[in-house]
C-alpha cells in the first residue's frame, strides 16, 4: 500500500475493479500505512475514554449524581464542533514546526503535547472539591483530542486509495481499541492498586463504593505519559503525499479556499443527495453513543468492582470490538461498504436490548461477559464500515475539513441527546433507558436503505 494520494472522490468512478482474494485482503493489514495507523490509532483512542467513559466511573465513585454526570458528558461536544477549526488544521501552518515536519505531522505533534498537559491537570485536581477545574481540564483534553483527530483523519485518507481505507480503518480501530483497554482497564487497574486503607465512601456514592483521589491521580498521570506512543510515532513517521495547494494571494482568497470551498465541493458533488448523506452520518451511531454515557455509572450502581469492569468491559470487551473491526474491514473489502454499514446498524441497536436484560438480572459476571461480547462485536463491525464510508465521501483536496465535518456530525446530535441520559435514568431507571436507546437505531436502517438506492459509493 504505497503512500500515494488517493484519487479525489470527485473524479468519475471507473469500472469496479475485480474483488481481491481473501489472502490479498488480509495482507493489507501488514502494509506500512496500516501499521502506522495502528500506532496513531492508539494515540487517538487514549484521551477520548479518559474524558467520557472512565471519567464518568471516577465521578460516580466520587459521589456525583447521575444527572450531573450526564450533563458533564457535553464535554464531548468539542468533537461535534471540530469542523469549525478543521479548515485551520487543513491549511494553516504552525510557525517553524510545519516547515520542519510537514502540515499533518506538525498538527499531530502539537495536539498530542496539549493532551498530555491537560491530562496532568485532570490528574492533580480532586473532583469533590474542584469539579470546575476538572471540567476545564477535560474540555482542554477534548479540544486537543479533536484537533488530533482532524489531522489524523487527513493523514489516514492521504496515505492510501479508497479501496484500502477499510484496512486502514480496521488497523486504526485496533490501535484505538487497545488504547481504550489501557485508558479503561489500565486506569481502573492502576487506581485499584494505588489505593491505601482505610478509604472512606464518598457522600452520594453507591453503597460500598470507596474513593481515593491519590489513586486516581496516579492513574491519570500514567495515562498522560502513555501519549508518548503517539508522539514518537509522529516523530519517526514521514509526511504522506498530499495535494499541493496553490498559494493564496490575499486573506479573502485564503478564507474562501479554507472555509467555503471544502463545503461547496461536497454540495456540488452530491447535490440534493447531500442532505440524505448528512442525515445518515448524523444519526448512525446514536444508539451506541447515547447508551454509552450511562454504561460506567450502571456498572458502579450494579455493584461491579473496578477489577471486574476492567477485565470484562475494558479488556475482553475491547478485544471483541477488535474482532468486530477486522471482520467489518474485511467484509467491506469483500462485500462492499454499504452492506456492512446496514449489518452494523442492525447489530448495534439490537445489542442495547441485552443491557436491559442485564439490568434486571443483577450482579452476574457471566451475564456481563455475554452482553459485552455481543455489544462490542457489533460496535466493531459498525465502526470499521462507517469509517470506510466517511472516507469514501471525501475529496483529498479538502480531506481534513470534509472528514472533520462528517465525523463531527456523527457525534453532534448523539452527544447532545446523551447529556440528558442521566436525568432519564433517574426518572425511569436503567431497563427503560436501554430499550429506548435501541429504538433510536430504527430510523437509521431506513436512511441506510435510501442511501444504498440513491447514493452509490465508489468501491
């Protein structure tokens, strides 16, 4: 898989190439571009969980109520608005750094260093006495992480042609999910091993739950140091080939090329079909995102220990997601992106119903393993297909900005709705909440069916 610029999506599709053999399909995962995406995927996956998933576990253990935790999930809206500054990442050079490293690598390095500093801030502040500072540090992590995603998505898209984006998506997901093991299971394991007796239950915490700030501080400092994986990968990678942009003659021309043309290009290529595409992107992951905010508070309230949550949901569960990602990437190459997109949507919505069953089943590790197996396998298939689908929609002339628009829309409505998840659980309890999140996935199936009929994807 050479580091060549993929053909712009605006070009007229050629006759579909012959489908590769299964042997050639699996070899794509071992090529240089795929291996780089594995390491950079780790860098991308680490901060997300620390400001959304793991943080909600920490806050619930510290005694915060579920409604407040739900509202604090709006920190994740930074990912939903990253398209606002994506044109800057796409076009604006960083003084000295861009000249030395290139456009994509310089922005990757800057954002990674900002993530490290902000995670140190989250480590040192106690949410029981300084919740506002924790929130500001979490916002800084989310903003820097979203910036890293912008540069990284462009780096990935410019590293291979459209046919290989499924393989890049799968290896990216592998690194991403391994980071989630470390930022999920790893941080819980470190926090549990760093506790010292005696510990005092936090006011408002679930019965039997103990909180120690020093233990969580140690865990988050280790996570900050773990971002060095991404830093070193950027330093030892090479800048991918990308479209050489003509210099702008004045500020107005630069603003037009950076802000207006990427969106105008998308609308020009797809016309009225753009509305259907944007609607599908906006709701495809809604059932998973809305449900995910309350997953960790659910585990705490059900009496699962840090070690149980780490082993089952953060290690075993992520492994199942990796399996799903590889299956989704391979099926996308073999069967086409849209068919796998439909499969992932069906599985993701249906798996939420299992959490409703688990809520009524009580504390049972075997039952938890079964539910996590189904849910994370489904999420892996859906994620790999969806990333490949988004990549197929971009024009490499505006890859960072256009992909940021797509991935932002994927999170905007779901993250906003997820902010009310804690209040919903407080009002109706967990089983009703999980069933409702499954129902959110039903309209997605209709939108995919329409897209399959009216918006053909270049395979």
